C-alpha cells in the first residue's frame, strides 16, 4: 500500500510540474531537449517536466518609450528627441528564434533609426512635417523587424528639445513675422480707405450740391456735441447769388 501511495505522489508532483496556463493574449513556444517542438495556444497546457521548456510570448501591442536621443539635424542644429513605438509580435517562433531578446533589440533599433532619420532632416521639417518623419521611421523599423516576426504599427515623435538660443531666435522670428503681418494689414486698410475717399471725392466733385449737403450734415453733427465754439468758413457757393444780385 505504501509503495502505491509513494508512486501516486511522485506522479502527482510530476503532473503538477508540467502544468502551464496561458492567457488569451499569450502563446507558448515549446522546446523539447533544446529543439523547437510546437507553439501552444491559450488555456490549460501540460509539458513534460525536465524535458520540455515553454517560453511565453505576448501577442498584445507593446507601447515602448524611445529614450531621448541627441541628434544633429541636416542644418547642423543639435536637438534632443524622444519618441514612442507601437509594435506587436505576429510570429512567436521567429520572435524567439531569430533574435535573443526581441524587446531589447527593437528598442535599440528604434534608437539608432531615430538618430539616422532625424539626422537627414532639417529642423523646420522636424517641427512642421512630423507626420512624414513618423511614417519614414515606422517604414524603416518595420522592414528591419519583419524577419523577427514583429510588426511595427506606428512611431510617434513625442518631444523635440531645442537649445535655449534656438528657442530665443525662433521667438524673435515669430515676433518679427507678427509685426510684418500687422504692418501689411494696416497698409492694406490705408489703401482701401484712400481708395474709397478717392471715389467719394470724385462723386462730390461732379455734384456741387452733394458737397453742400455734406457740409450742412457735418454742421448738424457738430452742433449736437457739447464742445467749444467752432468757427466754420461759409462756402462761397451759398453767398454767390447774393453777391451777384448786389452787383447787378
């Protein structure tokens, strides 16, 4: 009886040592005596203890921060740039067999690619055409990680840290641009106002009575204001009929 219990206990322990539980987003790559055997899906799995070894691989999208990198742009401006990388494992066997540590390898590749691509871009392009740079980074990284069974879905440049002297220079440039736009708007307003005044003078010059009516309207507007006494010259056209009558 005792030997049976001992054997049952050994078998139970042997069974427990081989139990593996995989989550829905995980896959298990099985190595049997050093050789790859199969890939296991989610759920309850059992492997032969001391013979099989399971390596878990997550199939979820990995969000990885790319540390800040010192980059010299094409126009010789030194900047510090960081980014965020989105990728996921598509083929778990390649991710284990083709590279020693796919997370570390992808991170290092992203850093070197970030420095390389931004080094070929000018500062204005880096600041204003970021989507183009993101697409170029994602394309290059996806090509290099494809043999590892990894799909790079997106790369986003997060922050561009400029030197203080460059920040001051850009601020002066922006201020000068605002002043230029203000002067252009003011000049355009003066031009439009002068054009309208010119048109109004042409109309008034063709009709003397319109000029007199405008004169009287101005007198009426001034009379309603509480101001000092104002002396207006009397238009000669108003007294000309009296002078002509006197002379006759």
